[in-house]
C-alpha cells in the first residue's frame, strides 16, 4: 500500500478500523513518520475547523503510530495540541483524552516531564487533557524513564501551590493528581492529600479511605503493580481496533452488536488505586478486552445522544458520564 493511500484511509472514520493501512504504515515506518508528524502539526493549526467534523480521524491514527514508534519529535507537538483551549480540543479528541493520552505522551516523552508540566499548569487547557498530563508523569515512572522521587516532589508542588485550589464541580486535575500519587505510593504526600480532601478539591470518585488502603499495602507491593497500570504502547492495532466507533459488520435488518463494559466511574479514572483488581492496562495485558464482552443487545428505548444530558441525573453530558462505557 502506497503512502498516499495509507493517509487517505486515515483521514476520516467511515465506521471501520483501517487495519491494513495501519499495518502498512508500520511496515513503512521511516517513510510514513514525517507524514504522521505533519498530521499532528496540521491538526493543531486547523484545530478549530477540524473540530467541527466528527469524522476527522487522522490525528488519532497518528498519535498511536507515533507512540508505537516512540517518536520523540511528536512529544512537543502533542502537548502543544492539547494545550489549546478546552472548547476546541475536546470535540477534536473526545474520549481519547480520558483513556489513552497519558500513555501516548509517556511513549514519546522518553522520561522528559518538562513539556507535559507546562500542559498540567496551563489553566486555559482542557481539564481532561491536564488530568491525563498528570497521569503521564506516573506513566513515565512506570516505564522506568523518570525518577519516582522527582515525580513525588512535583506532585507535592502541585498539591501545595502550583495547581489552582478551586472546589471540584467535576472530575479534573485534582482527581488525577491524587490518583497518580496513589499509584506512586502516597505516604510521602499524605498530609497534602488529606488537606485536598478537606478543602473539597477532589470530586469524589475516590476518598481518603482509599488512600489509607493503599498505604496499608506497603510501598513495595504498590510499586510492583505500577508497570501493569501504565504499559508502553507497542501495538497501534491492538490499541485501537476495539473502539466502539469502528463497526466491522454489515448485517442488514439485524440489531448491531455493541461493546459492553461494566460501570467504570472509579475504575476508569482511578485504576487500581480505588479498585485494586480493576486497573486499565494495555491490550497485551488483556485487561481491556476482558472488560469488553461483545454481545447482541436489542434496544428497547431510543439511543441517547452523546451530547445529551445523562439519564442518571448527574447533570453531565451523557458522553462524560454513563456514556463512557457505551458506544
């Protein structure tokens, strides 16, 4: 497959995963990499325009391939894109910011936390992007490419002064900060974490009892589990092919199968920090696939739009609440 055809298949999501194009891109890594970097650059430049097109998809393919290639040049480009104002970057990247961005960043950062710290502290950036940026530092530690102590010291700075102290009205950077601190073993940050709870800075997916439970496990046990929570991206196909937006079937007159996962509020955002047996990990560890059983569902009620208010009454958009587990 020629590079031009690969890029054409990446451009828009037609409902099917571009498997052959991704495999061809991997085979032609040296030739395709400059084009993937250009996609990220162009997406940043044209972000406001491209965010209006729900089918635009080239940047998501580029992120995962560049992560698999461990392409350093992608790092400042990706952090620049996600530093754009939140109302632009959210429709452009949607759920990827919540589940995936931190591992992509860690895969291309090679332990350099400098650019991602700028994103963390950028108050005009999307809160989900900032949250994933915090977790990416824990991911760098998990990969053995960033010192744990340096991460703990930076998290302490965030807890004390560098992160704005605003009461939580939704999941945000404070939740990810506490979650990432727990993943790195929170004993050294316990006073600061307790204060964050007392001030109402943490939204509520986790509580101080969860922190206590992790401390009781012991540092060695907690850190031994860290690599499983933040695996390196090594296979773009396995990372993307299960996404609900890809519908590899055409059964006229039949109800489409849906990918179904269990409730994910605490588990999705906090991993094993709040639920030790349910941490997100990469496809090679099997966790993602095991939690997404494929079965046929017959709808008895109209499908909820992703931008509609959630039926659970949380006040959030469906896609930011119960809809995270649905197609």
